[in-house]
């Protein structure tokens, strides 16, 4: 799915904005951003997300987060480990919950995805969300536009890759991060 040109009156905080998507149950055109927990807390009034995915490690708490009803705030609990054998590693259930949450978003949703630093877990999950609606390379380019300092957690990306049946294509794109400048992949 190609990126749509943003309309002059659109809030450019939540991007990339994609054309209405027939692959989404409600045609969600994908207005999202990814951040750290601190950025989310400090900018909650000006960003005003309608939906939130918070990722935190076990035995930690979210600090004065954005106040949204439970059905609009998905809380995932897993660490930033890349070892799937670790006790706090992400599990396939977290990816399934995320995709189910995204499937329920209304057309006008403004989704904010955050983890503690906004670099590993949240960017990996965002890459998986994007890859549901565009090919893996386009998803990686869109993630880079959202969060140039992204360093997607490879374990979480692997779980997304498996859930989407991409046979390593998404995982391969994740290896291109971090990148100061995004360049199309060489054939």
C-alpha cells in the first residue's frame, strides 16, 4: 500500500498516513507514531492519541501514562531481551494481542506505540504492524521515517515475521537498522 500525500490540514504528528486500507477490518488508514515512555508522558496533551500500546518489562510500572479507557490501551509485558529462552522474552501471544488490537481500531484512530526508550521493542512491534499493510521493505522505510534511531528488537521482529508468514523477509529488513539515511535495498 502506498503512502498517501498528507493533506494540509492533517496533524503531521501521527504519520505515516496511508491510504484507506481494505486489508483492515475498518479500513484504518494507519495514523501512528512510536516513542519512548518519557516522550509519551510529556507530550500526551499535544499528541492526544486515541489509542495506545504500552510495552513494559515485568515488575515495572507505567508512570502517569496517557489516560485512556482500557479498551483503547493495550498493555504488553515483556523485556527487551533478544534471547527467546529468557523468562521475560516476548511471546507469540503478545504479537497476536497486538494484531487483534490493531484490527479493532476505528478509521480515525491515532495510535501511539511506546516502550521505555522507544528504540527496541516498540519499533519492532511497529515494524510488524506496518508489515501487515505493506511489503517488508516499505514497512522498514516507513519505520525509519517514524523513528530514524530505531533499533528493532530482533526477537520481537522474528515473532512478527513468523506471525505474518514472511519467511525471514521482515527480519532481514530489521538488520538494516539503525540507519542515519534510509536507502532502498539493493536488488
